[in-house]
C-alpha cells in the first residue's frame, strides 16, 4: 500500500512538471521557427559559400524540428496531461 502511494506521488510530480514544461518548450520552438530560422536562412543566402550553406541548413533544421515536435507536444498534452477520468470517476460506469 505504501509503495502504491509513493508511485502515485511520483506520477503527480512528473505530471505537474510536464504541465509547466510543455508550454515553455512550445513557445521556445515556435519562437525559434518564426524568428531565428528565417534570419539564419537570410544570412546564409547573403553570405553564401560554405558558411552560408551551414547557416541556411541550421535555419531549415530549426523549422523541421519545430514541425515534427509540435504535433507530439499537442498529443502529449491531450493524452497524458489531462485527467483520464472526470469527476474522480475511476472506473467504467
């Protein structure tokens, strides 16, 4: 019995941490994709050569990571961070 409550408390702490972390990660990724990536791509085009290709590649990579991670964050919020049962109904009705 004590072990079960210990595990439950750990689960609640993980959930609380995730509820705080997910919005921060989302905003950070969105900022990087909207603001940083276009600047890097433009600098890369302007500079040209090897350095320009690297900068442009990093900008494209930021956008790609954002496009891949955002749907996973939304899925995680829906499935894991919202309560499994409403009104403390812990079983089928």
